[in-house]
C-alpha cells in the first residue's frame, strides 16, 4: 500500500516537472516571440581608430606602440574619427573621458599622457586648453619605433566632451568613465544635469562601480552600466528569467555580453532582446570573453551572430562592417 502511494506521488511529481520543463521551453522560445525586423545596432568603439594585436595585452600595455599598419588616417576619440564612424554607419559611438585641471572632461582613453602624446603626467594635471596643444598622434608606431605615421598630425585633436556633444547634437554616445572615483560620477552628473531631457535620452554612461552608483542615484532615468549592475542583472535574470519576469536590476541599464555566454540566457536571442527592450535596456554583444575590447571587426565575424539578430554589436572597425548602413541619416 505504501509502495503504491509512493508511486502515485512520484508520477505526479514527474508530471509537474514535465509540465514545468515544457512551460520553460515554450516561454523562452524565440519561435513564439514577435518577429524581429531591421539590422543590428552598431556601436563604434572610440569612433574609428587604429587597431592593434590583443596578444599578450595587459592593463599597462601601450597600445599605440603596437598598432597594425594603418589602413585609414583616423585616431581614436577625436571628432574626425567620430565623423568617419557615423558616415560608415555607426548608430552609437563610444568615447572615453578624463577630468581636466580646469573642471572639464577631455575625451581621451589612457590614464596618463605618456603613451600616445608628447607630454607626460595625468590629463588632470592640464587645463583643456593645454591639452589642446598636445600631439595625440605622437606615440603611434607599427614597426617598433622606426616610423611614427601620425606624429605631428594629432596636434589640437583632443576634444572636450562639450565639443563632441555640440558637434553631434542628435547622435547617440556611450560615455566611458575610466576610473572608479565617485568624484568623477558627481562631476559628470553635474554636467549632465544641465542638458535637456532630449539630449540625455541619447546618452548612456558606463564605468567603475562607484561613479556609476552616483549617477544612478542622481539621474535615475539615465541608462548606465558597471560591472556591478551587469552582474546584478544577469544573475537575477538567470534565477527568474525563465518565468518571463524581468528583474528590477535589469531595467534602465545596458548589458555588454561576451558572445560565448549568450546561449546561456533565457530566451536568447529574440525573446531576451524583446524583454530587455521592454525594460529600456540595451544589449550589446562583444567578441571574445569580454576581458578586452574585442569586437566584430570583419564581415566574417558577423556570421557568428544568430540569423535576424537586431541587438547591438561592439566593433573596432566600423569601416569594415558598416558599409551596408551607409544610407543612414547623416
């Protein structure tokens, strides 16, 4: 008698489990999501700049000293490089910011000026006018220092954040705070407060956990991202995403997801993209394992994406993959 009761309970448990599995599969199948149309959103890393080998790279590597032979005349994080990126079809341009001595933000990648420019020290040691006098193409070489193809050509090319946003009033940007200093979050929040809502809607900010936490508190409607926000969203989503529920930590943010991990996401690709869109969250797929800024930089790279993919793509070579977008607005 006891054995029969146990058998009945096991059958019921098996039936419940089977129904749960069926629900999970159906609820997260892209087959039953609305049809996606359009092309992927293209995010141009630092505009259009010189690329370099990722082999053996560390956080202290001077990448200007290891560029490939130049195929175009543009230097990263400059207005000409951003113009070229948008012409090639970029939907969004990523740029890096550093605080200056006179309370502005310079658009520049490195922690110090030593690698790329003809100066030394921190950007914060200089006023914006002084930074304008530097040659940001000084340190680039593709042959171990035998030649410097951009030396003398980068004088005056380091822009301020204000210059960039004024030059491209209707374009979208991803602003990168290059530190974990909360003071930079406060400074940027004060700057952004002065911008109209329409302009704020075209901006996303990412960076260290502390400055991004400040921005979240002071500008809750601004789309932001840090390692902490990314981790909170994805871990929560993996726990409950199978139900179709979107965690609050996944709302109003941006997700940079290495391509090797995308298949682990509930509802990838269409269902997942649809859910994140409803949460005002942008999804960007990056190449590699996500440790470095590897991108989808050739037409062949794009073949690794799911058919009909309409989310975001991170690229370092918008000139190579953006040609099909040339008809986009100028």
